[in-house]
């Protein structure tokens, strides 16, 4: 008799970074805080894992 292998369901994606683990922030420079571009960084909600926090 053959048994079927079941796979665990995929964890839900982080709502902030949509599962990528990175978020973009606008970079401001000068006295008038001009926006000059964007910089990517670690998502603080999921700490870069891309999975939704369990709490």
C-alpha cells in the first residue's frame, strides 16, 4: 500500500514587504530635504524572512 506524502502549507507572506524581505525608503538630502532616490533595507516587520510574523 502506497502512502501519499503531504506537504506543509506555505507560510503567509509578510504584508509589509510582500514576501521579499526588503523594503524601499526614500533618501532625503540637503536643508530642504530633497528626495534624491530610494534605498532598500531589511524589513523590520519580518526581519528579512519574508514570512508573516506569528504574533
